[in-house]
C-alpha cells in the first residue's frame, strides 16, 4: 500500500480508475458497508418511530442553525463561565496556529489525540510535526493510519480499508515486541500497551467534539475505545477542536441526536463512552488543568448564508450516507481525495475547498437517494448535489453575490451549447417529431460505439416506429374498426 | 418516540422548512377518472414504444379514456440533473402546456414521474408558474401507482408459471415511494413468483448523464446488478422504468445473457391479454 502514488498527485478520474480496479478494496468495502448497513437496520426496527426521530433530529439541527450566531455567543459565554477557553479560527492555518501557540505556551513536545476529523481537515499532525511537536493518534483506526502514513477512508471507521494482514505487518514493523499475528485481540492489545505509555507521557490531549451545548457550555464527545476519556482527562491540557456548526441549543436536544448518531453510525444504542466536558479540573477531582476549545469556520459560513445549502451543516457525522452509497461502496473513501468522502463529503467539500478543487464530486453520483433515505437529520443530499452541479455550470450574473467559491468551475461553452440545443429540441414538439422520425428511420446508423456506455453495454437502438406513431396507427385502426362496425350495423 | 425526548420537541424550526426530499408523505388518491393523459417518456417513445402502447391498451381495457398528447417530449430531467435549470424549465413548461386539462397524468417511469411530481414545484419556486407547477405535480402519478391506488387494478393472469426478478428504479423507490406498487402488481399475478435478488434496493448505475460522465463507476454498478439478477436465474426481469432497463439490458446483452428486461406495462398486458387455448381468435 505504501508504494502508492500520493493521492494528491492524481486527478479524480485516475483515483477512481486505480481504486475501482483494486479487487481487495472492492470486496473489503462491500463487506464492511453491508455489515454497517445491517447493524443500522437491525437497531432501527420500528420505521414509524425512526421517521419521527429523524424529523425531530432534523428540526433540532435546523433550529440550532437558524440561531447559529446567537448560540455561538451563548456557548462562548457559558464556556468561559465554566473556565473553558474559547478560540475562533477562520481558517485551517489559524486553527493549527492556535493549537501550536497553546502547546508552545506549555512547552509541550508530545500530544495524544482522540479521533478528530476536523484535525484531519486542518492537517494538524503534519503541521505540528514540522514545528517539533509529536502527535500520537490514540483512536485505533487513526493509530493504524498514522503508522501507515495514510489518510482516513471513512469518517467513523477511518482504517476500514486496511486488512487484518496489513495491520499485522504494520504492527510487526513498528511496535516493540510485536510479532506478526492475525489475532485481532492480540493486535489491539499490542497497540493498547504502546498507547498507554503515550497517554501517561503526553503533554497535551487533543480531541474532536460531537456536540456543543450552548445552554450549559458542555462539550460532548462519544467514542468506544476510551481514548477520548483518557485524552481529555490524563494530560494537563485538553484542546478540543471542532467546526462552528456543531452547536445545539439545549441539553434536552442531546439525547435524540445521540440516539440518531450512534444507531445510524454503528447500530449501537449508545457508545461505550459518552464524555461531557463542562470545565477544567476543580480542586483535587482530577482532569486537565486547562481546557481549550478551537472553533473552526474554514468555509462553513459560506453554505450557512444560503437557505438551501445551509442544510449541509445539519450533518452530525454518522457516515450512514457513506455506508449506503453505491458509489462510495465501490470506490472507498480515498478516491474522493477529500477529508470527508462519500455523499456528505461531496456536498460539504465544495464549500470547504471551493468548486474548482472539487468540481467532479457533485457529478460523481447517480442521485439514487440512498443517502438521504438514511440521513438521521434528513439532509436532502441529492437536491444539494444537483444544486452544486447547477452552481458549477453557471456564471454569476452582474452584482450577484456568490453562494460558493468557484462558480462555473465546470462550465464549458460546448456543454452549455449542447444543452441549449437539447432544450430547443425538446421544447419544440415539431422539431422533436422530426428528430424522432429521423432517429427511427436512421436506426441502422446508430453508432455502435458510444464512449463509456459501450465499455459495459451494447448500445440501444431506436425502435422502427416511435410511440407517437404507434399510437397514431392504433387510433386509426380503432377508428376503422369503429367505422366498420357502424357500417356493418346499418 | 421515547418520552425522554419530549423536552426536545422544537419550539422553532427555523425559517427553512426542508424541501420535500425523500420518503414523501403518503398522498391522497382521486376516484377513478374518466380520462387520463398518458405520458410515455422520451426513452420509451424512441426505444421501447411497445411498452407505451401496451400501457395505453391496458388503461383503455380498464375503462379509461386515454389521451396521448402528440406534443409531449421529455420531462426535462436530463438538463435538470446536469444543473442546466433554464434549459430544463423550457422543456418542463412545454409538458405542462400540452397536458393542461385537469386529468391525471399517468407516467410510464418513476424517474420522470419523480421529476414532474417532486421536482417541478421546486424548479419553478419563486417564478410565476410556481402555483401552476404545484397543481400539475399533484395530478402526476407513476403508472404502477395509478394502477394500484387509483384503479385498484386486479390483473387476471393467463400466463404460464414464471419466476420474475423486479428492478425498481431509485426514483420510484425514494422519490415517488411507489416501489411497493410494482411488487404488488407482480405478486397479484397468480402464476408468477417474484424472486428477490441481492442488494435489490441498490441503484443499477444508470443515473442519467452519470453513466457517460463516470462510465467506470456506472459500469461497476451495472455489472454488480447484472450478477445479482442472473444469480437468481429468473425467467423474466421486470421494471417500471425503461431507463434502468436500457442500462441493465445493455449490460446483459453485452455479457451474452439471454435474459432481457421487460417494462411492466408490456408484461401486464402480455400476462392478461393472452388467449388461452381453444379460445377463438376474434
């Protein structure tokens, strides 16, 4: 795996070609996604209740987003009251710099990390390494990827693309006293032993956040391995890092969202650990002396400004859309080339990175709607993909405010002209009839090679008569037989 | 819902009501009408016109006066899903114009039905035609939906025993919520056994322009679909969407399979109009 060409050196089409033609990857993802789909559906057994819960989840997230600026202010005030320091970051660079400043202030050399997709988004590890601070990923999946020098391919199961055998090799090469074994428990124990040392020696713990409760100033973090619990309690300093959209209004909003999140993600009624962090250590009760929250915008305010696109920010990162996506299932996460892959990635990444860098993503979908069908907060992902396609092929009018960076990134004169002609043809019945007639008359001339289509299929041939003509003939026959009957009865 | 969540009921959901996306509310159905428009769809028109004629005959047999507007063309979906809204609207306007009377519009595809029923209202949102589009959308019905829910159609199966694999289009399933009506119709044929195939709920990979823009992804999807279908060795493959059939049939043929999918309108006509032995051919 490690001799692969770095992902960023390949275009989307090349990445697709590489990963589609990797049979091991195809099988691994199909099996893993089937497993996750089954887990989800076996935990949501009552469809009526599920739909009620999804409606509730969507309305909680919509309500929070409709008050986002106010809730963020309230959150900041509450957190400060609780003794948690709040830092705002407009960009990845700012967020990374903030983390570095805190670390340097404490003379930190090592950092133990719970799982944080936002830190993947800002490429925090790479940044810190350059500055002489060594981060260690403590989530098992992330730990594997750090050793393998790879990126997550899934937002909940980051190393889902790695086989047991590959992990065994990796551990054998990288861990002290770890012999090659395909015993999963033994592998986990080996990593656990190594990570335990890191937890005790790390100067700083850094984690992501699943929800922030404005009303109480609490940071909520769910996980199954206990690395989040340790990273937020053992080191002297805890830095939490997340996107501004993760805020919810009330503590009462939390239980339904947690239920939706864990059941949608892994089919669990609740995760093994639910951490609610409300303040730094008080007296002797343990916990970090300092807690910091870094709140990242990094383009999120762009979809926030548009009523339709804003729904993108409702996401609670359960990854059910990925697990159910027929495209993701066949490509895996790396082909997307973005931190967040799959359907949610294809509607979020264009806002974070601009449409020029992500112009293929909204189009690389059959709009089958499996994603929206399972989305716990009812994000209309296909509608948003289509909207992004629209923004990608149109140019801004004069004085029009952009709704995304990179309007018209996919615009070409040729395609615009083609759809113009198409529209003329199909909105003019007379033209269409001529077209249909010639298509059926010239059916013998149908090209047997249509680029792309004929690599997998034979080409369809126009019928000898269109439905329009068949109906006309049929009506004529009906009339004739009616006339005949009428004639016969006279 | 658990009582635990009562306190979380929204007091304000924000201004932006979600656009009706998927799993729509169950809709109300009209009484059996005298007249309907039959919307053949552009693919059936040019590639599988027999399906359209069979649908027309079947509806007439049920006592419906079928109007087939000669000026119908395409629902506009190809341009719409490619992001060309103006171009799609021009075509959509024409369809609404040629089917202006207050008759139900029976559409031979869940995908085009979904476009008209589900997307026309949002496509014309904020434009003068908005209301018109909504009213039009309300009288659009997918073919199997119309047969089951409006006509309460009970086919009399005259065919030999057969096993059938059904492919339901994603739009029928998720936009129109009518996948069950297709199954229901097949299940109501007494000599037909419906067999379920692996990952039946999954997209066949057509996706309109997707299949030519990303041919290899689409190809991987249709290959898996063909394998799942041929693995259960059905006598017939039936779908209510010709677009999916064009895709699946193309791949079946490419791989040398004899199986060829049939539109459900043709299949129902075939099963019900068959004349049993000894019956006079009048």
